[in-house]
C-alpha cells in the first residue's frame, strides 16, 4: 500500500527491511509521488469531475484524484490487478468502481467522462492498439473533455539503456546482456511526435506538452 498510495515513506520500514530494499522502497515512493503530482498538476480537476483511470493497475491515480474531489472509475484488463486494488484501498466506503475490460472496447456510453487519465499505459501497447484505444477514449469523453497521457520518453529510455551497458563494460560484464528492467513489459516506448500524430488523427487537439522531472538534473537539458 505504502509504495503506491503514500506520498511520504513509512519510516518503520527502515528497521524492518534490509538497507538495499529500504533504498528501493524510498525510490519507489518518491517516483510515485512525483508521478501523481505531475498528473494532478496537469489535470487541475474540479470537484465532481467524472474521470476514468484507464489501465488503472493498483488504482493509485484514481485514489489520489478521488481525494481531489473527482468521481473516479478504474478500468484494467488484468483482473488480478483489480483484485489487489480492492485489497489495497483503505476502506470499501472510499473505494472507486472498477471495471475489468479492454481499453480497445470501452464499456461506457459515449460522452460519459470529463477526463480520462492514461498514466503509464501507452508504452505497454503497440501503435495499432494506441490508435484503437485513442479512438475509444474520444467516444466516451464529453464535448470539451480531456485525455491526459503520462508515458515514458523514448530518449530517456534509450539513454538509461546506454548507461546500463556502459556500467556493464566498466564492471567487466557483457554489455549485450544488459536490458532495461522493464524491456519485456514496455512493448513500444514511443516518441511524443508519434503519439501526437495518433491523437490528432482521432480528433484531439494538443493543449499542453510537458516533461516529467527525472531523478537527474541533466534530464531537463537532454530529454526533449
């Protein structure tokens, strides 16, 4: 629960976890705090906003948007993730409705939502699926509704891979064996231009393009 829902780390874990695991825990909490805050800063939702947390996984985005006054609904294709989401929510009274469905065939009426948030989803599907999902999102949004996409940056992704390979060389390991830690699940990390092309083809107009702050100060200068 603490990794995905708390903005501050639980300090008692420092005594309960080995140092390397506690360091990883701190990194995860910081990452998700920045991720959720970035989504919230862009979204700026009003109370009562109907929002779909698309590919919600454990429901962290929906959880925090609900805390901002939104009427959130979560949807994910992975039923096991939805079950864990139900277990993690602090109480059934506060939990959001969850749907087990495919983003390419959304089970909602046209014009049902003010806002759709796809956080860390588009990098997990191929361009053809991105197009179908975007088309479905266009249908379920109200007139003037918004789609917020938070996704990996291809340049930063490739840079991370190069640094891992360089580290392997320096340690005397085989660089070709070094793969990004999410390479198997991140099916198609894309460029902003390619995603924007899909969005505009399906009727969307770009309102804002921003960059999520990475862990390193150099990111701001090179990741564009």
